[in-house]
C-alpha cells in the first residue's frame, strides 16, 4: 500500500504537548518497565471505561487541550478522528504487551498495538507510540504521542468499512463507476489500470504492463532490485495513444496545455492528446513558457530548443542563456496556490481505498523541489472525500507557493543568481497550522542550468510545522566552490546545551548542497553546527539564535546574535559525539546520548583517528575561542574570508 503524509487533527499531539520537555526535567533514576506497564494498564482501564476526563490526567501538560481530548475520544470510541462524527468501527489497545524502550534517565517510549474491528471486515492492526516522562520516583506522565501511523491506518480502515456498508452509487459519481467497470475489462490485456483522468467528461486510462511497484509513490532509497513495469495511456475510445513503454505519464495538459508529458530513463518527452509524438523522451528538462510564440524550452545536455506554437521543435538555439529566459518560465517569480480546483480535469486512483484525486507535478517543478512529485487533493467525484466528511479526507487541502524575492549573491563574480520561496502545505484533518518549508532556486550561469532545493524548517527526522517565532529570520545561499553550496535557514532546532534547562530553540541550520547530474544533492550531516564540511571562521559564530531557559510553565527565551561559550562547547563536543565518543563527563553523555542514534551502540574511548582534517582544524579553532577572555567574535565579511 502506498504511504502518504496523512496527518489528521490528533496526529499533531506529538508536536504540541510539551515539545521541549525532553530538555528540561531533573535527572532521576531510570524508568522501570514494570512500572510503565502498570501505568499504561491503568490508563487503558480509563479508556475502556470511556472516562475521557480521567484518562486526560495521564498526560503531563495540556490535559484539557482539544487535541488530547480528540485522541481520547477516538480511543474511547466516542468519535472518529474528525472529532465530531460517531465511529463506524471500534478501537482497542493492548497495553499489557506494549514494546517499552528506555531512552534516557527520564524518558521511555511505549509502542502500543491498536486493533480495529468491524463485523463486516477482518480486523486490522496499527500502533501508537507514547513518550513516557518519569516525574518523580513513582509518578509517570505521557508527554508525547506519535499518532501518524495510527491515523493513516485508521482513515484507511474507515474508508474500507464505509465502502463495505454504503451503496456504491452513494459514494462514487457515475463517471467513476463507469471507469471502474472499464478498468476491470482492460485487465485482460494489461496487468493493471492505475489512474483515470477525466477530461471534458471523458475518461483516459493509465495502463501498466509488468509489476507495478508498491513503493512507486515513495521509492525506497535502499532498494537494489526494482520492479519491471511500463506505463501507457488509452483515450476514451480505449485506443492506445501513448505506447506502454514509459516510466511515468503525467496528467493530460499538466505541463504544457493540450500536451502530455512522459518520462523514460530520467528523460522527458511530449505527446499530444491525439497520440502524436511531439518530442521524443530525450530531453533533460521541459520548461513551459508563460506567453509568446513558443510553448516551452527543451533542454538536452548543453543544448536548448524551442517547442514552437505549432508543436514543432526548433533547431538548437545559438548562445541561449537560461538566466535571460528564466522570467518567462511558467510560475517563476510568482506566488500561487494549488488545490483540487486548480485543474480543469480530475485525475483519480483506480482504487476504492484511496479516495483522493492526484496531480503529477510537472517534472521541472518536482526536480526543482518546488512541488512534491505526487500531490493528493480532495476528490469531488467521491462523496467520502467531500467537505461534509472532512475527517475521512487524505492528502492536502491546498499547497501555497509564495515567492519571497531574490537573494543576495555571495560569489566573487556573481556567477549565480538565487531566489526564494516559502511552501505551505495544508494537510487535511485540522492540523495545527500549515506545514512550511523553504525553497531556494539557483541559476547557475557557468553551467547554464537551474538548481533547486527544499529545506524542512526543523532539525532531524521529526516532522515540524515550520511555524517559527520570527525572532530570527535568515535565508541565504553561498557558493563555496563551483559545485558546493551552503544554504542557511532559520529553523526549529530544539537541542539541549550543557546544563539542566538550557536549549537552542531556533536558529541557523546549514545545508551543504553538491551539484550532481544537474541537481542539488544534500550532503548528509546530523550536526547542528557547520563543522563537517567547512573550516570555521568568525562569520560562522555570528548568527541569530533563540535560547530557552528554565522549566515550563515558567520558561523564558532570549535571542542572541552570536554563539555563546556554552554553544561553542556544544559545537566542539558535537564533533566527537558524531563519532560515538564515550564522554568522561556524564552531563555530556546525557546531552548527546540520543543525538546520533544508530544500530551500532558502540562507544569509543578515543576517536582521534576518525577525525578529518576539517574536524581537527575546527576543534583547534573552537578551543582558541574558548580560551579567549572575554569571548571575542570578530565581525567579518563572510565572502571576503573565503
């Protein structure tokens, strides 16, 4: 089954319930698994009894918040995940057999099995993960809930039950029901029919020969053997207008009006709606144009060509500069919003379980990371994904792309230009605000190409809304050399410094982007500070950060414009910690115990042989700064220092 970013209202409990508690509490003896099981069983007893008020007391803070109450309302079978309507199946928890992991001296995680039951279907399983906080020697509270997988599974099972107990004519439009029937007949000739595209009330069918991969929508990067399949397109008369030989076929008219983009082996091509081949799948990029006599610019290696208004292709354009033409490319420099109303056509899954409509983003926008490759919106052809059943929706309500303007060029000879966008994805189900990310586009004048990168506004793998306080605002990109860029963003950091209740809440994060194959490829780093790929100078110590002090609810924040000595100590020790160094001081072991988790839990008494030349330089630089009394950070021009 495909996985999509389903986040209904209760799923964001993980984000809102004391998101900084993991850095605040006093150190106690480690939680005991037996005590935690007793705590969870007592909580589950209140759930079984339907006592929402009593169950809410098991949460550390915000016991009466709407999000917690909706979660408890679902678990007590009073409402579904929308928080309003009665559930159409039951949920039960098995806390006795919860998988408990002790994560640090104060916290443990408990993964709890949930069972979905309805008399009309076989039961199915899911899980919830609670983070348990040991308050004192015998007192525990739930401080976080990861309900993302639970909500996805809940909504999927809910759709199955709804489909089972509701007449199809009350769920699907006539055109969808007709498409289902035709798709069944087509399976005698094709291995699968995956999508329907309804254009002017007529249906096009996306057909596949071979095994359609289960991870097609979210490819597994570690997968070594890939399923063999090819995709084609049938028109409403069931004529094969695009042969079954492509890796992907886009929405009709999705990239260039009246044409259909196809992809094969990483290359792009175009057909018209009558099945005429317009451009072989030989092109690296297809850039549709806003206006003028030409429809698009086609890029093949270092050559550029025009797709003319009559759909013929020009000769290679002499001395073409992408920097001069970029303002004519569709959507460039514009703010816009996408929703189910953005397209004249409706494309939907050939599935009774996946109820949304689907948009396959134009390849140039996906490659530049301005839009996800696949976008799910509400489907007006299916009543269960209509506005009156919001709790059964999936995907996004809208995606807003906001143009933030051009950046300041940080290169000696201005060989690149940069512009910025803010992406706001409104996932359905009452999420607490839009989920935001920051995109940078770079026009590389040396290589005559456009590069793009989208940065989550948070540290690590946990999903964040990207809703920052605004105390710090920094977004800039710098070329370190011809093929390596440094992208700085103000982000949600949330790491504890040495000391009981001091943290870096927000501030500058660094992304190192290597140019490979005409794209930005982010270099992997789990460090907060930029010590892995560059040698430090004072410019890296001048940055805006929001620090947090104290314990909730009396917690205070402070904004600084440079690194403090405590932050410098963290920066240095983070280098050692990334090599699994065994710190002699317990307080530093506690700070980094879960920052660099991996299957290998070995701790090394000495990591000097592992340190790179850059690591050693940066450690010496930081030590020199720490020895200065007082700390002296020179304000220098970062570009000049390069």
